[in-house]
């Protein structure tokens, strides 16, 4: 079971967008060799914005990954490829649904990365809401991966993946999104920030 994760965002230098995308997709064999990294996704969030979402059984495995070959290769390439230092956020996993196979990327081609800011005094209510949404995520056949996580005392997030745009749209009109919107005025300090992403490479357990 994964308990902690990393949310990484990378901004490519002008003219280096495709090189950065290729670098991230090409890092998959390194991720596959890391026994302590059961979940690893390379993401594209926009024309020049990329990311990584990966998850680990404990903080020791996370720290090993942060000093491992992918991180070292990225730091070596950073002056050439990146417009700014990477944004690396350690997060606590609150609930997770994982597909059990990733043979041909068919279960996870697209994703969503959402960020939620709790109202003062509502932080634990948001945490409970997200953890309690797991059965709904498990009931969505088109949602192959679903993570709810805590970034900080009042900041939360969701990362989920889908085989196609139809499944992603179904999720956005499904029970979790409907319940969250119904609770938003009570629980959230601002509207959720929801970013659609393309998945360029991925590793899942099993």
C-alpha cells in the first residue's frame, strides 16, 4: 500500500518543450527498476509545463527515489531543459485506488490534477471527505487510478487517471465531483483548481 507521494512540476525552457517531454517519457525504465516506487507517472500539463506524480510505501522509499537515478538525471539536465527549478511537493496519501495492470498504457492515457484549499477550521472535514470518497472512486469503472492526498495543513489534492476523454468527462460529472461541488461553499476557501493532463509514461504495480 502506498502512503506518501510526490507532486512535481517542471517548466520547460522555450524551445526545449519536446526535449523535456522525451526525457520524462524516457525515464520510465529507471522508474521500473526502482522497487520502492510502485507508482510513477510522467505528465504533460500544457505546452511548456510538465510533471511527475509518484507514490511510495513510506518516506524511506520516497527519500531513496529523491536521491536516485531519475532525480540525478533531471538535475544534470536542468540547466539545459528547465526554465526554473522543479517544484517538488511531498504529500500524504489519504486514499488510493490503483489499476492492477499497465501493459500498454490503455488504462491511463489522460488524467486530472486538482488542488483544494480548505477553509480555516474545515481542514479535517476536507480530509475526511476525500478519504470517504474512495468507495465512489472504486465504483467508477473508467477511473483507473485515484489518489486523494494532503499537501499541507490546509491544502489537499486529487490525482486520477482515465483511458480516454469520455471516462474523464464521466468522472467530472460523477458522484465525487457532484458531492464536492455541493460541499464546496462549506469546506473550501476557493474554487478547486483542476488541471487536465496527458500521461506520457507510467508504472503501476502488478
